[in-house]
C-alpha cells in the first residue's frame, strides 16, 4: 500500500507506531495523576486561543499534535484525579478506554442485531445486567445513552407515550424542587410547556413529600389536567437525598402515574452493602435513569435508561423503512428500535469490558468505601462548630455551610471555597439549597481514598478558622443567625 497516496490508511508499521505513541502519552498522563493539581487554569487563555484555528489542508505529525494536547489537558479541572470532589465525579476507569479503542478500531455496527449478532448481544447483556442490579423483573430492558440527560429524555418520552398517547398537551409531571435540571429540560424537549411542570416542596431532608404529590395531583385533576408522571430522586445532586420511593409509588399507583427514578448519581449504590434497603422501591419503578459514568466510575459518555416493561421502548421508538429490510425482521429488536439513535458508537463494550475484567465486587467495594468516606467527612465537619451540616449523608454527598452571620454568609462561603480550591489538592463545588449558599463534597471517584478526603476536611477547617476566627459557640452563632 502506498501510504503517501492513501494517508488515511497508514501502513501496519505506522499504525503500530501511532498506537504506541498514544499509549505512551496516555500512560504518562495517568502515572502523574495523583501528583497533578486538582485543577489548573492559570494561563489557559493563550492556550485556548491557539486552538481557535482554521481547517488544515495538509496533515501534521502525530507527535506534534500530542505535544499540543498535553498542556490543553493539564489546564483544566482534573476530573480524573483523586482530588476531584466537585459536582458528581467518577474518575474514568481505564478499561473503558481500552473498550473504546477496540470499538472504534473494529468499527462494527450494533444498532441492528443482524449486523453483528454477538456484539449486539454483548450490549444487550450489559444493559440487562443493569436491570438485574436494580432488581427489575424479567421483561425489563435497558438502552445505553450518552448520559443521564438523554436517558431522562427517552424516559419521559416513553412515559408520555404509554400514559398519554399522541395528544398529550394536558399532561402534568411532578418532581421535587431538588430535582436535577436535566429533568425539566427533557420535559420541555418532550413537548411539555413549563406550566405543566410541578416542582414540589421537600421535607427537612430534601426529599419529595408524598402528601405534596398527592395534593398536587388532586388539584390538577380538579382543573381537568392529566397527571401522568412523577420523577423521583435516588440521590439528588445537591445533597444526595433519596425520595421516599415506596410512598411515592403508592400515591402514583392510586392515580395511574408512571414513576421514573432519576438514579443517575445514586442508583449504583444499590450494589453496596445495605443498598437494597437504602434504595427500597427502585425495583418497582417504571423506568430508571442510571449513569455508569458516575456510579460505575466510567469515563464521561455513558448513561442508561431501564424500563420495567421493556416492550414500551419499542412501542415508542420503533420505525421502519424499506432500505433496512435486509437487516430488520419482524420480531427481532435492535437498539435502533428501542432508542432514538440509529448509527452510534458500540458503547456496550465500555460497560461490558470493565465489568468482565474487574468483576462486580471491585465496584461494590469502591462504592462502600465512598459511603464510608462521606460519613467520615460528615462526622469531622460536624464536630467543628464553624460548620453547619445540612443533612446526614444519605449517599456520598456532604453538604454544609460556614456558620456566619446571615449578612456575611454569602460572602464567606464562596471565599472559603476559593481558598480551599486554591490549594489545588482537592476541588469542591458549591450550590444553593433553599435559597442559601452551600458547599459540598461529593466522594465518587474510584481514585479518591481516605488521604484525599482528609486533605479536604483539614483544608476546610484551616481556612474556616482563618475566615471566621475562633470556634463560635453554637448559641451565639444561632443567635446571630436569628437576627
Ligand atoms: C441526579 C442527576 N441526574 C441527572 C444528571 C444528568 O446526567 P448527565 O450529566 O449524565 O447528562 C446528573 C448529572 O450530574 C445528576 O447528578
């Protein structure tokens, strides 16, 4: 083969050299991970500007391109590192990268079963493992998506189709005010106006109140609306709250509503000891969003939608055309029949390979460790009177505030975050809970262990001391907060 004439088809030797160069590059990145700063955006502007470039007519050697990528990777939040305790981390289990390399290199099509029967079965099997992990009955089916947002979208469209049919404008959806914004986004994309979305109040532990749900349904019914869906949280992003699924299911069943669990963050904790009790009711939900790129620590880009009545997926998604008659047959279902996508990556492999390679127990152990680390951080911060803890961790999020007079809290909270992050050992993020600023630690990377969580807690304590001084007594801080 003439490599100069056909540059898109490198010679075998060139391919080997390129593959080795990329492997060396990636392994060097991973080797230094624990010593890298938790984030680094210093001087990123010129770097970013350098990528604002025109379409190249000719090629550039791979080594040069890898050199350019190095600083671009370094100047970022270190989302793969052990110090990343912000938002919802995961880390990115390496086996998934190997799976992606294989999947892209062999480039087989898995959207219809006939095109690669055994590979399509790998993806089906991996999705069915997720159904089993959530305790769904036989007949449940799963599809793999790019993440929780797309899973929520397909979940809401499926519920809409099953409960409302084609004329759905009078349908109403319910969820708590702590629900992730991807749910309202998905509902709007699914055709529901904001006026049909009910964000309901929560209890003292940030969980949807079943009574609030019941009352809202009755009110909407009385107004001639069609309540059809409740989205229950299995681990909110803010505090990790788990809505009371059994009670919500009861209310939903009374009124014929579909129950979708947003378990994007929390679902995989069902694997951990005590998980079935903690997540009781998830096995009864009509559909579930999971994010393996969170709770199974895979790289960004893998979510899942599980549906208890798996045939519902086909009822809403299946279409046909004569030009696919050779590969689609009555009775045989492929992912293209069950999900919005036709051509897409072979994402089943990035779930199947890590689970096969490491076994479920490796993931279970990690999840157990994360729960214990969050509990430890909670106990430590609670013992320091400078901090007000919002709730006992229901999963692996610890949300807290700096105790400070109300007029200073909004300034001191962000300043505490800035100072802790500026040490570059850990990276935390903030939120607002019931209108007030709060910080949070989310322990969910397979690379985060006790040493890093200890660093986070001691940085918080030291910086809090520097900001608010000596430990205020509980009474005086309570008095100050009341004034
Ligand atoms: C509870 C919850 N639901 C849904 C999502 C959205 O998932 P994704 O970012 O994979 O689209 C997130 C993301 O953090 C989340 O925390």
